[in-house]
């Protein structure tokens, strides 16, 4: 079993912001899933919506809405080679830039 380290900002500020303020706990689950896949935001990861659904237990629509919110709020970057390609995600950790 591997250990996963999570920045305190993710739990202290991001979780209440997404869950309480935006009323989107699904966005927080997706963020944690991507955090794990990117090894704590140190690399990018390609993940289909089906992979995100399987990893979080969310429906496809909930995963899509969560990704859209995280991208709009600039918590993640999403890149695709073309419209139907598997998205590549990168987490933006603005609190580390301070």
C-alpha cells in the first residue's frame, strides 16, 4: 500500500470551498482522484471520463460537471489533442507559488 501526501490547503481551504460554497462535493472527489493520479500534482495524467467514474463512483455527467467546474475555477488544466481524445489533466496548485 502506497502512502499519499495531501497538502493541508487541499483539506483546509479547497474542500470547504468546493463542498460548502459551490455545493459540489463531486468536484472535490474528482480533484482528489486527479491528485492521486498526478502524484500530488507533480505530473500530468491522461484519464477518460469512464476512468474518473470508476475511480470515484460518480456518474459520467457528475464527472463532466466536476471537471468543468474545476477547469473554470482554474484548479486544473485540461488538454486534448483533438475533440474526442482522452483528456490530459494537470493540477494547478496556486498556493505553492506563493
